[in-house]
């Protein structure tokens, strides 16, 4: 895994810290166990990282909108 991929992975892990992993896994068609393994240090494929990043981009708008109402 390249340094850039490692940085992407750390960014993904940071973004998932406050998410319900079962919901995220279901939304991106992954198992909870696989997503949990990534959070504990597993090395996902680039395709898996892209799926997670796409989900986070799609849902960040909703999250930011909810935070702005508080």
C-alpha cells in the first residue's frame, strides 16, 4: 500500500469513527465484519476504499446540514 493510500485509509477511518458501522456496511454492500476489520487495522482494496469514500461524500451533506441546525 502506497503512502497516499495509507493517508486515504487513515482519513476514512477518522470519518467512520462516529458512524454506525452496521448501517454503513449495509449501505455499501459490505459485511459488518469486513468494515469492522478495516477499522481495527485491516488493509482494504482500493475498490473498497472508493466505495467507502463515495458513501461518506454522499452522506456528509446530510451530516453537515444536521449539524448546522443545532
